[in-house]
């Protein structure tokens, strides 16, 4: 049965401060490396047969660390890339929260298009497509998909049958993982959400 570990990248120096988006060159902070190592240790028990990653640096770095216990080389997978935040990318969260459009995002995320970027509905489509494609490619093994918070929340909302407008109620911390079973011919099962290495101790 395909089991997917949806792993959010570990923290960067800008996590929680800036909407980094797809900006190049933003890697893990020293604390982020430690978080990724703890996540890798927690996920060393399951037999993971493949690790896929968003092509964004912070995910690639996290994926490399997660893959070490399994002696795997992560594979970049375009559909796992960060949301295209358009002109919002690179701006501080504090400045965005003062913008009129921020309220529109909170009220109806499914109808909101990031200026010059994506709609969250579009993110949901590609996130679910990635899960389905990779589950089909690995019908008998567990795989790790290292990606971004909003991408994971969009996928989880879909499999939980929750509207995109409520996806903000799902919490996905940096370095956490959620578990999704996608057995062929069976109902998808969300087994866990937002597990962290600290909770596993």
C-alpha cells in the first residue's frame, strides 16, 4: 500500500518573518539543520523507498537530510514547488498583514489569486496530482514528499474533504510530517497531521 509522508521543510532564517516563496538562495538556518536531522531520525524507522522534493533550496536541503538514513538520493519534483506568491514574494509578513488584500485572502482563500501568482485552488490541483502520481509510481512502499506548508495543507484539505476556504485551520509546522495512505481502490486515509520529532520522543 502506498504510504506518503508529507514533510514540510525545516526552518530558514526567514521562516515566520517573510513570505519567501520561490526566491532562490534561501537555505536552512543552523537550527533548521538540527530540526531536519531530528525529523530524519524520527523517520528512519519506516522503510522509505524514495524521497521527492520541491525544487526550492530549503526543501532540497531538508530532503537530503531526510534521505540519509535510507541511503537514497532525493528527486526534484516540480509539482511540489512552493506557491507562486507573485509580487508578494520577498515581502515581510508584517507588511502583508496590513494590506487590504490580506483580509480578502483570509475571508475566501479559494477565490484569491496572489498578485501575479497562483490561486490556492490551482495549488491544490497540482499537490493532489503529485500525491496520486507518486503513489502510483510506488504501489508497495512508503515515500517521503518534502515540500511547503501551504502545499501540504492544500493536499490534506482535499483528502479530508474540507473546502479550500478552511485549509488555514490545518497546522503544518516546519520540519513536521503528515501521513497519507493512498491504496488503489480504497478510500484515501489521512493517518496523521503535523507530527514532529519532539512529540516522538
